[in-house]
């Protein structure tokens, strides 16, 4: 797992009543009143965190009697490290970091939901002269190691018959550093994700070489190389089940608002991600936002999402990213979902 880095740590406090939409009704009755008035959430500008931003701005968490303390992290590995150490209550994470902790034997968290499915907001941006994956041979390709983009790179290189250790010069780089390196020709390609993916695609001399639809498991399970998960610290959830449920209710209400009101959601999120509003709207509408009603099918029965994660674990073992593939279903707990 990548070294923990607390660079770009941002604390954003949204206390009860501090933000919200006038007229949003309180939905938490006495029986479901949260045990705590606030939770600490770990996020970033990646899409799985968009419902949290929207939920705070539109008052969906406030309506559940809950405030959200936001801590921003550069990478999922940082968030999962903070969650495991007790510094976060809940987080959105790419599954690579969660699987890595599972493989290491950590029982510090539950997987409580599969929030989304994406394919067009992550991929490889390359110089226009690079037409195919095979054209990357001998080129410098920037990627954040131990990320979903890293898994995508390993997979598509393998599909093209290229050796990731010999044929391509893989450079471990933060996503935020990739645009400048690309502009200065220090790299010829970059594997990145939203919002940097869209920003780099718009740069002079750049083109989208491929996106997550080329990932080998996408065709079977319709998810990218690092499917998103919502996770909660196990000790926190066990002690505060009503609070955990309140957060998830707010999250899914915000996700539904985004799905049905993409124009307004894009206006909110464009300030958060720095994307142009139309590009932001496209990111919202190109993403499948799973509802609570989808979670049983995805995570329990028939559980195709979890089966895909197990195959992803096998892939990580084959590429020596982890030592053994974990039984992912042991970490799944759907009892906190709305309607349970």
C-alpha cells in the first residue's frame, strides 16, 4: 500500500444549521435520532464523494440530524489508513486500498455500500502521436501506484502483450503533478481520474487514449479497475448504528438528487471540482448512481459486485500488489442501509 501522505489535508466543518436548504424537513424521528451529532468523513474531489458535498450544501445530512466534518485526502490509501487508525468515522474509497487492508488482515472497517459505477472519467491521456497502447512501448507513463489507475495500466498493458516492468517506463506520480509534467514533455502519457482526467484531455497536444471501458472486468461486471466503496470504521458503526444509518440516508438522498437534478448539482459541484459546469454535468450523468434498493443485489445476492471484487483481488495477487486475495464478503455489512 502507498506510503501515507497527509499533503492537501483540508478540514471543512459543516455543523448542524451552518449550511442547508431552507425548508428541508427534518426526517430523523426520535427512534432514529443519531447517537452523535456529527461524523468525520474522509473524501476528495473524486466522484464517489460528490454526494457528500451536495448533501452538505443542500441540507440532506442536516435533515437527518447530522453534521459532517470533512477531511480531504490525496489518495484512498491515505483515507483507509486514517480510518483504520481511528481518525475517520466514514469514508469513500477506491476498492484497491480496501482490498489491500483486507489482505493485510485488518478488521477495522465494514463495507456498507457500492455507491456508483463509472467508466468514462478515468483513463489514459497521451500525446496525439500515440494511437494505441502498443505505442506506449519505450514511453514514460505517469500513474499513481496502488490506485485504480495503476490497475487499469497493468491490465491494458497485459492485454496488449507489453511487460509493465520492461516495455514501458512507469513513473509513480501524484495526479496533481501530471498536467505540468505532461506539458513539459517529462512524460508522454498519464493514467488519471476526474477532475484531472478532463482537464488533461483538454490540454493542447493531448488525446484520450482509452478509459475504464477497456478494463478486462468491465465487460462482465460493469465496473472499473477500482470500484468505489462506502466504508465505516467498525467500532464506530457498532457503537453508533443510528448515526451510521443517518449518514447513509443523507448520502443516498443526495445521490438521487444528483441523478434527477443534474443541472443544479453540476452548479454546486463545479465550484468543488474546478470543472466547467457542462463537463461536471457530463460526469454526473455518465455515472450510474446506485440506490439503497440496489445494494442487496450487488453485495449479497447474487452479489455480482462482490464476486467481481474477488476477481480483482486475484488480479492484484497475480501482479504482486498483494500477497493473497481476501474473502471480500467477510467485510460486507448491509445492515446500516436505509430500509434495513
